[in-house]
C-alpha cells in the first residue's frame, strides 16, 4: 500500500495541466479530460478513469505530437491507473516512454523527469525490483534537491 501512495501523489502532480516550459499545450479538450481523470481517480473509479486517460493520451498525441511533455503527462496518468489495478506489465512501457519524453523535451534535471522517475521506481518496488527502484529514487531526489 505504501507504494500506491507514491502513485497517488504522482497522479495528482501529473494531472495538473500543461508543462509551463512549453507555451503550446495539448488544448482545452485534453485539460478537460485530465480533470475528469482526476475526479474518477479520487472516486476510485479506475476502470472508467483508464478509458478517459486513454482518450486524453490520444488527444495529446494528435494535438502536439508523440514527443511532447503533455503526452508524457498522459502516459504517466495512465500508467499510475494501471499500477493501482496491478497491471504492471501495462504500466511499465508507459512509465519508460514518459521518462524518455520528459528527458528529451525538458532535459535530464527537470522536475517532471523526477516525477517520471518516481513512477517507474514505484513500479519497480511493486514488482520487487528494489535495487532498480533505489537507483531511480536517488536520481529523482537529486533532481528535486537542485536549486532553481
């Protein structure tokens, strides 16, 4: 259950909206879908939240392209929902893709990279890959400790 608390915090972080570093985001439809994902998540309606999160991902990819940070946010949201459902095999590629997008688009030391690292670390802990998780957690902590 401790690991799921990490995912809860991550979902709240990643659902908050477009990445401020990029002026053009995925648009109002994407924002509305993310708000719905948050509401469904809070209500524990994970199955419905997954459907809406998949739609948000589709909207983001169609609006801003596959390598935009808003796509990474959508990937993280969907991954967190899968993690809550114990669908680790579905969550892992999403976490990894989100991390890669954040690193490429925002740089290796951006706070959004730390969020993606935390999600992947949580997945590794949930699947008993503790050493891999610790490595990612240390990197995330270093990023978050940086003065901006």
